[in-house]
């Protein structure tokens, strides 16, 4: 010890000890109760946080959704009035738009319930009602047998007769061709789509196409049921056929493909037979294109 150190006064103090946490003297059962409260409140806070998060997420999702707006319009034109008036308007609206290059109307469309004339009379003076439509199957693919005949109740059916100004409703101008036949099938499809869309009580439509000039056979018919065009009825008409009527030979390739897909397998030769109740049965025999 140096002299300087020896001269310093000595301070008598307790020795330093390490710092330790004070002993928790709370009883064990009290500590357990407090711990349970803490866990319970923590669970409540977590649940509230989850609810708040879900609510915020829902607000964000709803805010991000745009207003769907009104449904798309199926067609720019639509018929009005009674069922009979609507059918007549559909026939006139469609048929007047299909024309020769010279501007003359290609055919007229005569609409009404399924009937056939007898004894050379006209439909107004001597009609025979068609009660049943018998559709023979296409056996060319091997997927159907001859006796797989579909019987359709004609009470919810409608017919259109496309009639030219020649003999037996044939088209008097120009020459019969595949291009002209395609235009007639397009007109048949358009008539059917408008009918199924705007006439509720019709489940099937038969459209009789004009026979070739001088032909002895009665011609052909397109027969469509509502289920055959269900997809086309669920989307705007313009997605199936373009607005306006194309000229003969002017059918776009994509539209011709659509036309063949829908009407190609539903083109028939037709004939009539008489049932026991003296009503008529329309028999449709498929034409394989």
C-alpha cells in the first residue's frame, strides 16, 4: 500500500452482489389464474384481428369488382305484340333482307302451324293438320339403326315455307347452286333462332326450302329443335351470324362453317303420310352432305 493510499479514509460498505429478479411471492393458484386471463385475452385479440382482416379483405375484393352492367342485348331488332304477330314479323323481317343482286326479294316466308294441303288445294282452303313429325336417323356413320326414329309432337312446332315466284314455290331467277342453297339454309337458321328466342311455346321449327326449278321432288327442309341451338340462344345473335344478309356467294368462310355445323346434319327430304285420325304425319329423311 502506498503512502497516498494509506492516508485515504476507509469507507465501510457492504460487498456488491449480482442483480437478480425479485422472488415472486404470489401464490401458485393466483399465478395460474392470472396466466389464464392473459391467454384468454390474447385469444380474443387474435380473433378480433382475424375478423378485422377478413372484413378488410372483403372490402378490397368488392371494391375491385367492376359493375357488370346490364346483360348483353341478344338482337338489335325484336318482334312485338301477340304470338301470332311476332311470328309474322319474324317471317317478314328475315325474308325481306335476302335479295338477288338485282335487288329483288329472293323468297317470301309463309309462317304457320304445321299443315299440308290435300287434293291440290291451298293451305287456306283445304289444310290438313300435322300431328306428328317422324325424324329418321342418319345411319351413314354407323351410330344409329334404321328403327331409331324420333317422334316429335307437332303441337309445339312451327313451319316456314320459303316460296319463290316460280312453279311450286321454286325460285324463278338465276340458277340453282350450292351457294344459293347455303343462303337459303342461312335464312332458315335465322328464322329458327328468332322464333326460339322470342316465341316461348315453340320447341321445333321446320323450314321448307324451295325446290329447284322443274324438279319433280318437293325439295328439302331444315328441321331444328330448341335444344339444337341452345348455345346460340345464350349469346348475342351477331356471334352466330353477322348483321345483314350476305349476297349469293358472299357467305364468309367462318359463317359457312357455323351454318354447316348447325344445319348440315339437320337437312332432310320430306314426305307425308296419313294417320288413322286422318291427320298428317311429316316424315323427315336425312340428306347426307
